[in-house]
């Protein structure tokens, strides 16, 4: 798991394809694929913190 700041999360999602997003109230959970086809899950919480996991 990798922790990201808001700018890094925005840069990552700019080139990714989000296949599903879920608003859990306190966080938004995105899952999808990067431009190179790697599956990922990113959690953005209400405090501006983001965590990223890639499935290689």
C-alpha cells in the first residue's frame, strides 16, 4: 500500500480508467486499471489522505 497526497492522487487518476467508485460517506473508493493495464484500488478519505494498492 502506498500513501499519496492530493496532487499525487490526482495525477495517478488522470491517466487511469476508473471502473467503479463507491462513496462510503467518509471516503471514496475507486477501482480500475492504469494505462498499462495494472488493476488498482484507491481510497480517498474526507481528510484529503489517499491510499493506493496495485495488483501486479
